[in-house]
C-alpha cells in the first residue's frame, strides 16, 4: 500500500516591536539582500500564526493550480491572522515558506510577492523557503506560517 502524498507549504513568521529585535552581524556567513541569518528578540508577546494557505473565509481553496493567486491569497491570510493578534508583517522576525512549485518559474513569482510585501521595511525576518512535492490538499501550492513579537 502506497502512503498518501503530502504537500505542505509553511511559512513561519516572528514579529517584534522596535527596540525588541536585534539582527547581529554575521561576517562569517553568506549575506544576501533577501536573507537575514540571525534574529534575537527580547520581551514582548510572541504571536504564533498557524499555516495560512490560499483559502477563503469558508475554507474553500482559492485559485486551484494558480500559483500567483495562491501566493497573494496566502499572504493576505497571514496578514489578517497577524492583525487579529495586533501584529503586522513589519513585526515578523522569522518566515518559513513551503512551496509546491517549479523552481525555475514559480520561485521568482513567490520572491516578487514577498519583496512587495516587505518593500520599504528597514529590516526583514529570518527566512527559509523550501519546495516540496505536494500538500495534503490537491491543487494547494503554498502555505505560510508565522511567529511575531509585539509589545506587552
């Protein structure tokens, strides 16, 4: 018997208020304009946001097979979840993303959507992006998960 295939896209995000987040210099590690290696937080409330995928308010999948639409919808849902806890993308300190994607094409679409969301922010969260073979729901191509830190 063949085990069921699983497709999971996860983005973990952490957020902290100004003055509660430190991004130490890491001169011995690779530096990229898209990536932060280390984030240290102090104080505040930690907000954990579970997997936010491309779903509408009724739980229906949005944009079956439409990668750009699913990425936009997942980010909108992540922002809404953060807002419910008094946080925003600006508060994020960690971001993990799991994508069912064609790395040659879709990864750039994801990066552009992410870069639009973080444009103008003085600092970014630590981030990991992983491509995977599938999710538990056929047609779902992205899932975002987050952690944020906000003032007490």
